[in-house]
C-alpha cells in the first residue's frame, strides 16, 4: 500500500511538471471543452483536428495572440494540454482501482477508510477546479485567471502532501513513539503550512507572468520594495494581479520559509532530538535554500522554460521535505518504518 501511495504521489509530481510546461508554452486553452470521458481520445483524423482548431479560433487567445497560427502549431499546444488532462485521468485510475482492491481484501481498515475516500474526493475536485480555471480564459481573457491557477496548483500540492503523509503514517508502518514537544510540533506545522502559501504565491507569479518584470536581485530595479507595490485600486487587487506586488510577496515568502526552516533545524539540533528529526530538518533547510538559488537564477535569466520547470519541480521536493519532517515530529518512528518498509519492497 505504501508503494502504491508513493507511486500515485510520483504521478502527481509529474503532472505538476507537465502542467508547468503547458502553462509556459501557452497550451492550456487549446482544448476548449471539458469532456471527462470522451475527451480521453485526441482527434483521430483530419476532420477532427479541423473541428478542434475551429473551436480554438473562436476564443480571445487565438484572435489576440495567435492569429494566423498553423494547424501544426495548434497540434503542438493541443498535445501538451491533452497530455496534462490524460495524466489527470491516469492518476484517478491509478488511485481508485487499487483502493477498491485493497478495500475488498481488507488491507484498508474501516477506521482508515475516511482518509482514503477523502483523497479520492480531492482528486475529483481537482478535475472540476481544473476546468473552472480553463473556463476563465475562454471568454474575456487571453490566459487563465491567476487566482484560479493558484488554487489549482495549491490543491495539487495538498493532494501530493496528503498522499505522502498517508503513506508514512499507515498503521502498519510501526508503532509511533511519543511526539515531540508542542512547540516543535507547532513549528513543523507552521513550516509545512508556509510551504503551501509559498506555492500559492509562486502560482500567482506564474499566472501573471510576473517573473518577466524586475529581473534583478536582490533589488527590484533600484528599490528593495517596488514603488508600484500598491498601485491598483481597490488595494486587494494588488495581491493577485499587480506584477510587482506578487513578485515581491513571493520573494519575501521565500526568505521567510528559509528562516523558518533554519530556526527549526537549530531547535532540533540543540535539543538533541532523534537522528530522523535532525536529518529531515536539515533536508528541509537545504531544499529551501536550493530552491531560492534556483528561483534567483530563473529570475535573472528571464524565466527560461527549462529553469522554470526545475523551479516548479524543486518546489514539490521542498514540500516532500516539509511533510517528512512534520511526520518525524508528530509521529517519531513511523517515518523511519514507512520509508524502510517501502525500500524493502523495492
């Protein structure tokens, strides 16, 4: 069961990467209909391709950005969006079918069933939110709404984290030893929560193409705080649509995340806690620092596709470190047992 959950988590990680490529290549609006069942098949002949292309030519993105696009170019962007949606369907099958088998054989205990069902519901909800996101770019916009993109990516991160947490805390993974102090548990929870916030902020940067402004570091142009930080009215619009504001918040969020991770590591080391907690705390701090370096390089080089995808992929690895550390603090012993049992199966 642990290998199953880790494998599904790996598929979610892959889908996040493909989603990033889909966004960066402007492919996300190439499929203008939501067909959960029939949409699993791509166009199979010239007539089907012509029909799909005709639907795309009706939306603002084509008229305002891609007028004159060839059918070959359309097939390229369609292929990325179709692959992204196909992965979503594959993840649903890869999770639901084994879950039914494990339930029928009694491997999933009745007390554990609610969290497995919750993961299934979250997966279905993610599909609905994905279409809600795409729909925002079909009428009055040339891209999807940044806020909806941020919700979509953050929910994917939450599903990914929930799969990892479930795999590491299965009842069979070992008897949990006594949790650490309330203060350290709270600190681990705060770090994990802030990783989600930082992923949300990163998605706002991506949705606004805000990485293409202020390609300098550590200053934003000639200022640490950009002068147009609160230029929009009402003020709250700046938090979601002001390019300078969302980039500034993402920068500050990265610094805060590293500070929180570093403080947690120092606290764990000074307290002389278990090796698992020390290693997981170090991994968390290291990954946060590495992600900052990747982010700076991505910014300075004006968001090349390769580095942007690496930045998004490493964000999920930071989340892996945060989840693993949180489990090591809340349920010492289980994280070691869960990982060692999975390694034995491999």
